[in-house]
């Protein structure tokens, strides 16, 4: 080989070697494989592995700041934080659980999956910690309820009070002289008027599937209240219920009228494809969890100024209370793994996530901590918080309340309802079948 | 014993030892990462296990019985077959055309060779994310052209009839370069004398290609086709990123179905059965293909 080629070959080999070593050793940012090592890293130091999914600033910084304050007060403990995206986290967590290598601190959204984790023996019971000094009274009652199962508290509700809200472009509404609708027919009148002028009423990215579920939940809850779903979930009732049929039928009606953007079943929420339509003014409204506010603030501050919000209106003839909130009181609920070597320290770390400094940072960042008596600077968020405090009941997102395998069927059939490849009756039948299978499996 | 044969035996033995020690690392890795997981998956498929708890119950072949009756699995298999047939139909000729062009053009075609090969080097996940924007129903490539020509938006990924074909298009974009290089390498094995002799005898490029080059490339085409068939049956990446198996179940593949069953629905036992079922199906189909194509090759 010529001298040059020899040098080039050696250089490239060295580059390859350093790259692979760097990749193996790097354990700070997204997606690294730092599985739960609960053993101390030499010299009596305790380590806590902490996984979360708040990837957009300022949230990773806020959480890191909480961890720093905790570490300053507890010099013998080291907290290793790993941030990753929502779906990547779900995948990593399943793998971590099946291999028994869970991080000390991780999250869920409550509901079905959390219950599965409890039944599998993966979560530490936090009731003792929460009742010490009545710490749990800090939280909204609904938040504690969401983090509990079988009468015990398993989670630490933290990230957000997030409700299903209709967000709209105030500029467009002003232009057409619309006011926030109080009833479903008011809303549909607005939609028809928008359509006449070539503006899509609603922006929807439904490849992600849970996004379409928002419409389904709203129709069902306004039509029949929260009881039908609760009954279907417990096995007392069924999904083959005229309330859910109404929801499916209304959705297909709206699809036929053209209320949604084209190609909604192929658009991806995580890639922001639905928000794009709002930013360009091609669509006027969207139904989304209230984290939308903080996402838009970070993504497009100019558009943020134009965002207005109202609750999904009352359905005439429906028995559902228009003040019922659909959403989550807590959003990300943190858990301590049952295999954690340092549960006491882990719980203390959790308290730092909602210490006074953190609470004030979170409010400034645009989210609502699930604590009593919050005062928020953002008028939309204050409105949402007041609605939550005065809501008669709360419906947790369907895809989070249902057991995971049934939730998958719900998301898939909901998407098919939107795509009109299934009738509402067929979808509900399939969903009920899945629910029945689950209930028999559970020992009915 | 005469010294001659014991020397031979000693040589043989040291040869065997050398062979064993060189093969050992590779065999150990194969056993740890391939043989053991496969056996372990078959074992897991006989269990009722959620994957996240330590609760494992032996249920024998119940999961397999469920698999045979599982409509979702078999319709996913049909989707895999669609990918398989379309990939063979489309990728092979296209890659052949590109390889032939590069062979004819020779060194001057280096720029094209590099450009055409690039898609294969990009991570499938990156390609998936980018193409989601390219195929966006309102702002993507086709939608923009359509609007320029006065039409409306073009929904590909959200349309259950078209989504699978749209993704197959992207898959082809990524994999055609691989087959192109594969065939190009095979072209390199055809001696240039053959072409010269043929053109002296008055053969056109066209006739040369069909009567001489193609038969010479047959073994490569067969092995390429086998790789393509196995790849299509195993396929996961772009479908998972671009459609997630949706809308509904129109683009569900065996691999995405296995993933959802094992990890999202917390049913590792059944998911393992799906994975092992895939393994058996693919092995059988691959063996049949290789035998069948070889026989075809020999008949000529």
C-alpha cells in the first residue's frame, strides 16, 4: 500500500474506534441506554436513575434544577436524568420492565397502564410518604385520585393539569364576528361559515390516533356524562351503548361535511403537522390538551398571541354536564420502582419537583401544577385551572384509563371511524369484544 | 505408525485447532445473539406472560392455537406479501436498469453511482420522518403540485387504500441502490471480451443484454430476489415510522403487529408466538424460494 493510503486507513480506523467508544460511554442526552443501575457507584455514593419525557425547553432545565437543589441538600446522592420523547419512552420502559432493570424514578399517565404496573408489582406504594405531615393535601383531590389504585397512592402527580380544550384563532373569529359557542349547534354554525370561505374548521393529525379520540370523548361525555364510560370500563355496562354510537356517528357526520383538514389520518401530531395548518391560517380550530398552549409558546410565539380557548360546548338533548372536564390532573405522574434501592431518597427527590422554586418556574413556563390554589399569569391557563377546580367530575383520557390492550383497540377503531372504514356500531362492537377479553383474562 | 502419517495427522489436528479457534469468536456471538434468543423466544411463546411482571404461567401451545386463528396476523401477512410482490416487480428491474446504465457508462458514471447510492446509507427512521413531510397531504410534494395545477390536497398516508403503496414507494427509494450495486458488482464479473466478441458478430447492445448479460447475471438476480423476499417479510422500519400500521390496520405488518402485541399491549407470551410464527413462515418461504429459483435457473 502506498504511504498515503496506509496513513488514511490508520486515520479512519482511529476515527471509527473513537466514535464507537464515545457512543458507548456517552450517557447524558436522549435515548442512551443507561438502564436502572441501583448499585452505588463506588465510595458509598447513591445513584438514582430518573427518566422523563419533557424534551422541550424550559422543562428539561426546570427538572434538572429540581434535581440540582435535591443533590445540594443531599450530597451523598447522585441523580442521573435521562430525557426522551414520549413514544420512545413508552418503548424503553416496556423493555426495562420486562428485563427487571427499571430506573428508580419514571412516569406514567395514571389509569390502565399504571394499574397494570401495580398489579405486576413494579411500583412502590407511596401512601406512607404522602400521608406524612399530610403532604398529600398540597395536591388537588382529583390529582391524588388519579394517582391512586385500590385505595393506595402509587404516584406523584406533577407535570400539568391538562384538559381537553378547543383552541381557536382569535384573529379569524374576530374577522368573521364569531363568539365562543355555547352549544353544539352554535359550533356547527361557525364551522359551516368557515367552510364557505375555504377555511377548514378543525385541524387534526390522526396518524397518532389519540388525537381523534379527543373528539370521540367530547361527544360521548357531553351526550351521556361520565357514567357510560365508567360502567363499560368496570364491566357493568358496555361500549355498545347509544352514547358511544352517537359519538361515532357525529364524527362521521363532521368528516362528511368536511370539517377536518384533508389527509388527517396520515398526519402526525408529534411532527406538528396539525399545528402547521393553524399557523398558516388554513384551519381555525383544534381540540387538544392544554399543553398546546406551552407548545405553541415555544414553537411560534407570534401565533401564541392569537390563541383563544373554550370548553367543548353543551350538546342539546345530551345529559352530560357541560362543565365536566376531560383530561388529566397530573399528566406525568412519577413513580418509584419497586426495585429501587433508595425509595426514601427517591421520594425526597420527587418533592423537589414541586418545591416553591419549581412551582414558580413551572407557572412561568406555562403549565399548571396539580396543586390547590394556583395563581397563574396566563389568562387561558387560569381559566382552565378555575374550570378544573369547579368541575363536577373529571374524565381521564380514554386511551389512558383503558387497559393497554383495550386502549390499542380504541385508538385503532377510532381512527377507522374517522377514516369511515368502519361504522360506529362495528367499532363499538370490536371495542367491547376487546374489553370482554380483558375482563375474562382478569378473572371474571 | 510410520512417521509420514503421524505428521499428516499432526498437521490435520493443528489445522483443525486453527480452524476452531478462528471460528470460535463468530460462533460464540452467533450463539449468544441469534441461537439463544430464538430458542428463548420459542420457550416464551409457551407462556402466558405480560412482559412486565414476574408472573409467568405455562400454557403449552395455546398461544400457537390462537395465532393460527388470528385474523389480524394473517391480514398483516397479506400486507407483507403485497410488499414482497411489489418489491420484486419494481425494485429488481429498476435496479437492473440503473446497474446496466452504470456498467455501460463506466468510470464517467461515478457521480451518478454516488448520488444513487446515498438513499441506502441514510437511516430508515430519518427517511421516514422526512418523507412524512414530503407526503404531507396539504403541504407536501404531491399536494403542492396538485394545487399548482388547480387541484386539491393529496392524501396518501391517511388513505387506507393508498398508504401501503406510498410507503412501498419510499422503501423502494431506499433499497433500489442496494440491488443496483449488487448487480453492478455482478456485471463486473462478466468479462469484457464477451461484449467485444458479441459486437463483432453484429449484436446490438439490446441483444447483448438479453441474450448474454442477463443469463450471466441470473445467479445474482436469484440471490437478490431471495434477499428481497426475506427482507419484505421481516420489514418494520419505514412502516412503523410513517404509518404505525395505520390508518386502522391497512398497513399493519407481521412485525408491527408483533411489536404492538408484545410491548404495547403487555402480552409478551403471545407476542413471542407471533415472532416465532414469523420465523417459521419466513424460513419456509425462503427455502421454497431458493429451491424454486435454483430449479428455474438450472432448467435454462
